[in-house]
C-alpha cells in the first residue's frame, strides 16, 4: 500500500542546498516536504562534516586586510583556473554561473549568513594559487567560526523555526514542513510534460510513499559518494586510479542523476570533472565501508613514491593546484604515496579536513584554538599516532623505513622502501641548507617561502629547515592515497536553477541545486575550483531556485 502526501515543493536531499531551498520556500509561505535518505540526526549531509571554508569576493574582512579583490579579478582567476572558454557552447551556463557567483557571493552568501548570526575567523587564507599563478591571485578563503557544522545546524534550526512561526506549524502531519528521513526516491513523476511529484520508499520498512507536488528540487549531491562511479567517470585522457578512499557521502551515488536523464531528458555534464584530494587515509573509526579522511598535506613534508624517492622533477606541494596533485598521484606505480616529515612540521602544519578533527574550531573554543595554532597541534598529531596505523612515527629514518615496509607487507604483501634510499632522499633535501637558506635551490622551498609571505599562511607553515635538524624529531611517515570528495559536474541548469533538457529548454517544475547541479550550470568550476566555492555554490543555487519558484518566473 502506498501513502500519499501533498505539498507545494518537494526537496530531494537534506544537505545544505536542500535545507536552504526549504528554508527560503518556507519563508515565502510554501508547504515543503524534504526527502532524505539519512537518519534524522545526520540531516545536513556532507556539509554537517565539512570544514567550512568559503571563497568570497569583496567582503569587509578582505577590505580590512587591504586585499583589493573585485568581481572582475575573481572572474579572471576563476575562468583561467577552471579553463572555461568564452567560445564553447558547453561552457555557456557554467560561465554564467561563475559570473553570477563572483558578482553576488558578498551579499547573497556572506551578508546573508551574517544575518543568520554566523561569523567568520578574522583572517583570509590564500589557497589554490596555481602552479604558475593562474589560480587565486589573492586571498579569498574565509572560514566559518564553528565550521560547516555550525552553518548547517543554524540553517536547520532556521528552517524548523520558520515553519513553526507561520500558520500550520512544523513537522508531523498537517505541518508546513515535513522531513521524511530514511527515504529513497525511486521515481520522478511528470504528467503532460510538467512535474507532478516523486515516489519514495522507506528503506528500513519498505513502505511506499507518493509525494504530489508541482515543483521538485533535486538536491541529492554528486556522484563521488561511489568510488566505482568516480573511477568509471574518470577522464580517459588522464591517469586513472585503480582504487580510492571514499571522502564523500555514500548516498551521493548518481542514481537520481540517471533517473533525471532517463525519465525527463535532463543533461548530465562534466561527470568526469571532480574535486578529489591526493592525501587520504582510512578513517580509524569509519562511518561506512571504505570511509577515508582527507589530510591537508603539510607543505614542508617531502612527498615520496612507494620506494621512498621524492616525486618529481616538480615536487608535490599542497596549496597551489589540487587538481594537478591528484593527477600526479594517480600516475604513480602504486595506489599509495608517502609523506615524510618530522614532529616539528607535523605540529605546525598537519591537519585533517572537516569538522570532526577540528574540534577547537567546530566547538568554538577560541583560546584553545589560538594556542594550538600558535604552539602547534600536538594533540591531533598524538591522536593520529594512537589511532591510525597509516601514521608512522620513529626516532630514526631506518626504523621508519622498517615500519613503512611492515605496513605495506601486511596490507599488500609488498615492501619497497630501502632504508638507504630513504636516508638519501632526506640527505638530498637537507643539502639545500648546507650553505644557508639564501643559497637553497629547490622548488618546494621556493613555494614555502612564497606561502609564508602571507601572514595567515605563515602561522601554519614552518620556516624552511633541514628535515634532520636537531630537536625536530621524531620522524613521521604518513601513507596516503587518493580520496573522493565532490563532483564538479552535474545536471545542466540555468541561472534560475531550472533543469535544462537536450533542447536547452527548462523542464517545467524541475530544479536542481548544489553539488547535484555541479554547483550551477552543470559544472560552474570547470576543471578546477578556486577552493571554497562549494558551500557558497549550494547557497547561491538554492536561493536562485527559490526566487524562481516563488515568483513563477
């Protein structure tokens, strides 16, 4: 037996984009039903676990720090880094969304969040500078105080409060807001060429429900929650990995993208463009099979291949081009690489992306946050030493090599690190300092010096020094591998977040927001993101959809 629900708007997916859509529709007096596959306490999706960085343009904080950012400059950086073409028809809507983003991120994201009581850390970080300066030409990365978890919970609270503040109440039957947790959408219904609702099933009980609505908003995330889909969609002209860790949400598996294309003629574009990370480790307490953590690679660590040799000739250094790092790691002979560093480096630079392992930021513990930033995050380093078998520590390089081999022998039946090779790798790097830093000639050192010129990065980046400097030990080796994160492609949409068919016309009543739409247009970032464009992309696309829904435009 199938039950039925009638509503004005059905939102498929309870991540940030879906929640913002529901919130704005409720503000306009609409009845909204949110269908989410996860449990009620995990409403918020991947955003509930994210770090909370945002690329924003022309903010008061940038102005206070004398960062001369403008939408025009941001757009040049965006198009250059993403390789979006003015002449390509395929780039039309992604380019328009890029233009919309840089023009409106200040008032529609920054100011809007501030109006909801959210705050940002008083520093702007400089990420994704590009290997040759073609990325962010100046700092834009703003971090939410409280992390993305604070953002998501505030949006959920605002959604529930808005539903309660207006006639009809919130929650159970008869309310203006219904959240159907644990439900998976199995069909998108349309009649006479217009949307009429969705069918869903409660995954635990098997109970069927039909949700009748003239407006359907797809907010189900991307396809990178499936490592199989991620690898299958990998562009044929790039090195393809054999395995990956899963750093996305396992429910973001592309199933609803396929339904939309097969049933409604929607267009899935740029499925092979992704925002993955090159330095994942298995989660010590995984939430699902294959769950990984994305480490933020230490700029001062030496990035080595499976034999303990430095990858090159251009060394791998984080903070400049994440897309290129992933390609270089995917091209290696083994699925894993190594970071070689010492305790001095790890305490200052080692971090893990997301809210879970950034508790001082997440829980807004300001004094402890400042102390760990200034004095070093020894707590996290010790935690990973205890919890992760892929985080190896030893007083000698020879002992470290033995532990590296023991790990790969246990996991893969292989051992490749010759202690003499590892020692030679460290010696070759340290030779740069034999006559002083001024006479060093190493591209990694040059990039570190450049990064430290910006104050916010200097706080978290060590002054270049020999790896084997006295008192800097013990030594650390971290075994890392590629890890999925976000889809840069998605369903093609216009600036109202309406889903476009093959003929370029909007499918009446069907919208797509957030990562499901490639953060706008089916892939607004192109091949690379300026980083921090994802949470704002969710908000911008969701608010655009709501304006269209409410006005009927």
